C-alpha cells in the first residue's frame, strides 16, 4: 500500500469491518490503494464525476464518499483533515453543494453532542452503570451512530455462515413467489437504505427470520403452512420491518453490554469493530423483545396496506398458528403470539385507509405443490 492508511473502505470485496486504505487526491479524482484478498496491492482511480459525498461515520464528522466502479459499489469513510481539505480544493463545482450540506450536518451534530455532554456530564456514566438493563434510550442513540454499511456487512457474515449449512431452494415457483412479494413490499418503502436479500431454505420448520442489513430467511415449512400468498406476505412484511427498525442491531448492542455502548457513544471506532467481530453467528440466536415484535407487527401491517396486499392474510396466519398445539408452534417460540396481539392488529387495520387489494401473479396452490405440499381444497 502506498502511504499509511488514512481511510476505511467498504464494498463487495472488503471485510465486514472495512478495509484500511490510502487515499490520494489527484487533479481529476481520487486514487484509492488497498490490499486485495490475496495480499496484493490494488489501486483504483475514481473520477470526481462518479463520486457522491455526504457526512457520516460514528462521529458524524467523516466525509462519506460513494461510487460504483469495476469492483461494485464502494463506500469510503474519510476523517483525515488534510485529505478532506485537499479533496474540497480539487473537487469540481457540482460537489460544492454536497460538501456544504455535509459540513452543516457535522456542525449540527457536534453542537447537539456538546449540549448533550454538557447536560449529562459525569451523570451519564453513572446512568449507564446503574440503569443499563433498563436504558433502551442509550441503546437507540448508540445504534443511530452505526453506519448502515457496517450493519449490512455484519448481517451478511452471519447470513452466509447460516446458509452454508442449509439446503437452499435456488429456483422454482416458491422462489419466484417470494421474490414478487418482496418486490411489492420494498417498492412502497420510502428512502429505503437496504437492498433486501431473501432466501428460501428447505426445512419443515414453520419459521422466517431477519438479520441486520436486510438479510431474510424463509423456511419452506412456513410456505407449506400458509394458505395464501397474502399470509406469507404478512410474515415477510413483519420481518422486513424488523430490518427497517434496526431491531437486530439493537438486540446485538444490548447483548454486548456496557462496553459496546460506551465505545459507540464516545466514538471508539476500533473498539466497536472488535466487539462486532465477536458476535458472528450469535446474531442468529438473538430474540426480539415484545415491544419490537409489536412495532414490526404494526409497521408491517401498514406496509401491506400501502402495497395493496390484503393485510387480513397476516392476521389470519398469526391467529391460526396461535391456536395450533396450544401455541407450541416453533415459529411462535421466537415470535410470541397472543389473542391480544391479534386484536391489536385488527384495531390497527380498522383505522387504515381502505385500499383495494391487488392479486399476485402466481397461483399459491402451484407454489405449494412445487414444495411437495398438499394444499387444502378450496
């Protein structure tokens, strides 16, 4: 690598914690030098015309540079003042406004931080020490400071590790149906920072789960149990909203405890990366809290309504599972159901704007038959 690392790069070929790299500002753009997976040095020239800039990072005082090149989408986090000044001096006019917006955002965040620390001071540490297990506000603040790119890499790592041990359904009516449902839902999400990756896994378990960053697994057992595509859409909408509300990341930070929260709040980037590496597939065993499940239920119901998918399917599926085997269905072991929860969904649905549902293009009976299920007679 030419020169010492002065930035952190995220992308398809980079590790979950980011790749340290050296950025050199040239007349027409940036030259980024980093080591490839085989240890060889790699340099990539990125013209200013391909670059988008914003503010971000743990301290919200880093310059975030994004572009799409030969190696896929890349995100660069710059904190070195000299590099940022050189970048600003060399950048063409079309980047001036984004620079000013980023600078203003940094000033606002730093002002809010000074006010917060001035009000709390040493009492903050006492609060963390004494009230950690009841202090969800601090967890929320910490999670808000974690960039989406980091969250995606973390979730992807656990996702790939899990799928390596599973029998994946790679094509066919079930995969097409799940893809259509996901597309219908994702299209209705404004300013969605996630690219959802949903995989169908062959298993009799009646389950689906979401990981941070937009990674979702649907088991064929759930698709066999559902009586319509609308019922599966209800489960998927619920899981997508776990991602959108960053529930997995919240549970992860909460489980890591005091050290993780303090490291995030004070901007200890390397400390947080070290903690994240310890989590790995433990993400798969994290359980959502009752408040998170309720939030995913209600926001999921609203998303179904916006996408013109009959929300009644979600309620019907949950009600049927809650009655089965005295509630001892495996899906419910991680998604606790009660009559009150179903009633809450009905109340929410009654208050939503009325929309005419639009049918899916697939036939649900054909989807189930492709999985070896025997659909109920109509």
